[in-house]
């Protein structure tokens, strides 16, 4: 039995739920890491060196370059990526309170934005989960339909359409 093109495409569609599963897990981890640093991190005052925004039509991004002294005494410069909407709130700031949690996946979080950032990541995770459920149902239903009734594009006009 040769594999029909529509069946092959229907099988390949399982890649989409796999990608959405990865995104759901990734964004949930980011949200938990941000929240952990925000709650358990040591408050440190950081000097704002530069807030950079890129307003290109295809990509908008922002970042904040900060200089801060870690709890161990080491002075470091870090560039933190920011959602573009948060960068506007930080324009003109010379000093910011940050939370530092050495060794964590998200070591530095801007205290003023931390709550919004972890909630945004959690919302992204929830949206990915909803998409995962809906796409999985659709891919499952389409594969099941093709397995039971065959490709509807291959039917002739004389054949009755079964629903």
C-alpha cells in the first residue's frame, strides 16, 4: 500500500503539537525562574548604563545594560532583554532596583518589572497550552477521518459523502 500524500501530510502535522508542547514547557520554566529570582533574590541597586530599543518594522526589541555589584562583591555589567513596552517605562532612569539570585537560570530580574515579566511568561505558556490542545484535537480528528473514510479529494461525484 503506497502512502497517499494527504495521509503523509496528516502524519507530518503531528510536528505542530510537538513544537507547541516544547513552547508550553519552556515558557512555564521561564515564568517559574523569573518568579523564583524575584522572590528569593537579593535586592541590589543597579546603575543604568543604556536602554536600547530597536524599532524596525519586522523586529522590535529592547534591552537594558546595567552595572551592578553582586552579593559576593563582584561588579558586573549585564544586558537584560526586555519587552519593548517595558523599555519605555525605564527610559530616563539612572538607577534601578534589581533582584539577584546567583546560580539561577534567571540570575538578574528588574524588581519593578519582574512581576509583569513572570506573569507574561505564564500567560504565554497558557496560550501555548490552549493551542496545543486545539491543534492536537484537530490533527487527531483529521488523521482518524483519513484512516476511516479515506481522502475526500479522491472521491468521485457518484460516491455518496458520509459524515
